[in-house]
């Protein structure tokens, strides 16, 4: 937390605006809107934002929705909430994000079958924006709208423009692990104010205007509370600092591992500035001396928590039956990828300790090389 989160949240208490209406909600939406340059609506989570976004794109039973395969499950789950079918698209090594070539192959295939997807969910992985120019060009050519899942990418840019402004609808998450948090929450933005208004309506139980409780469509209880919006207001004030801290973490690791064979950082795509939400590396076992899982286990025993890169959706038990274009790149990134400690509050001493333990890891596994003498 920064300095003002508690003050704004306390104002919600002292004014009794603790629920889903109030001045913090208005102010958080206005501040956020000013930051990204599009109208915004505060929601209960990033997942809720994707759900409403896809519904506003008229996704329904029988439709297909393309989605990056290398992501967290919440990018794809709302496709199923709506009874539609996800079709997964592989990443490329240059960005770890959706591969435009693979996307094009998928759209060409579906166009030939006369059955284009209703939407494409493009994820900005680990705080790096996907290569939006070719992706938007291809989707535009086929007339398929993009929902940008910028849950992990607030504060990143693509060719100078903010992450989460490239979709017909874009979404952000303020989950506890994100670069800024409201404990739990999300935001939907769109260049089209009417879509944002519709989302606000659906998120507050779709109550028709007037004092009577009348409903002409089915809504959701997806609005953020005024208390949490207060936290969000304060967090937005420290966003730039958080981005600097996350970038500093990644730079620290990259500098420390510059001459280490088999430990390769997630590439910084030349087209933009990532927020480096998580510091990710790829391990080449033969060069480094141990594999990703051995390293995770070793660090865990040292009290250092790390995680594998997201398990691709097309490998998940719940999604393995669904169509996928490509998949091998995401599979390799998953198999070899590790997310290192990335908190904004890490000290230099803590980062140094992580580096020291990572460098010590391969020695622990040398004796495991089978000896046939
Ligand atoms: C890529 C991605 N999409 C969607 C979400 C869902 O956001 P939330 O946890 O706010 O529902 C997350 C994170 O949780 C995420 O990492």
C-alpha cells in the first residue's frame, strides 16, 4: 500500500458510502480513465470484466472465441460461462504473447469454413503488450473484435500507447497479486462510452430506470465497492513507482544472470515498455545444470517461492478437448519457464539472496548425473 489508500477507504466508512455507490468509485473511474484515455467502469474482478465484455460482444452458445493459450485460466473461463467454445492460439518466442501468424492461420481456417469466431481474447502476458498492430490488422480484415486482457499489464505501453486500450473492450485486474491492487477488483474500458455504460448497467443487476425493481434483461452483481475503490484511488497514485520497482527487479536479475549459460530472460519486445509484473526466465537444463522443477524445489527448500510459467490452456484438463492452433511454443515456455520473486517491495539484499541461491542450485544436482562406470 502507498500513503493514501487508507485515507480514501476511511472516507468511505466515515461517509457511510461502503457499498456499490459512492465518491471513491466515481473518482477511481475518472482517474483511471484519464490515465488510459478511455471511459472506465469499476468491477468486482478482472474475470467479471472479461465475462461482461464478451457478453457485450454478443458471445453466446454455439459461438467460438479465440484466446491466447499461454495465460491464466480466467482469460478463457468466461468463454465457457457464456456457453461458447474457446479456440486456443499459440505464442511466439519473441513476445511470449499471441503469435499473429498463428492467429491468421486460425482465422483463415474458420473463414474457409464460414464460421468466424465472435471475438479474440488477446492477453498481455506478464505485463508485456502483445504485438497489437499485426493482431488488430488481421482481426480487422476478418471483422472480428478484440477483447484485450490487460489484467497483468497496467502501466505497460505499446508504441507509446497504454496497455489495455487496443481492444473494442479491454480489461484490467486489481487482484491481490497484481501491480496495483484493490484486494480484489477489475476495470473495463472501451473507446465506446455506450459499451462502458451497458457494462455498468449489467454489473449492477440490470435494474431498469425508475424506482420499481423492474428488469428487462438478466444482470450480475459485478460492481466494485466504494471501500475498495478508495484503495484503488490510492494505488493509482503509486502506479508509476510500482512499475519502476518491478522493472528494477527484472533489471537486477538480468544483470546478475547476464553471463550465466542457460538462464535466459523473457524477451523485452522492442515495440514497447513492459511493466515487468513478474520477472520470468527460461531455463536450458543442459547449459544451466538443472531443470526448472529442480530449481523450483531447491529454492522452495531455501524459503524462496517461485512458480512455473502459466500452464497453457490447451494442456489443461478442462480445456484439452478444445481446438488449438499451434501450441508447441507455449508448451516449451511452460516447460522451461520460471517466474522469480517479483514483489514491488523486494529489497536489494533479498534480490541478491535469490540470485545467490539460483546460482548455487546447479551444484546440488551434479551428483544426480547417472554414472555408468
Ligand atoms: C491474464 C489474466 N486474466 C484475467 C485475470 C483475472 O483477474 P481477476 O483475478 O481480477 O478476476 C488474471 C488474474 O487474476 C490474469 O492474470
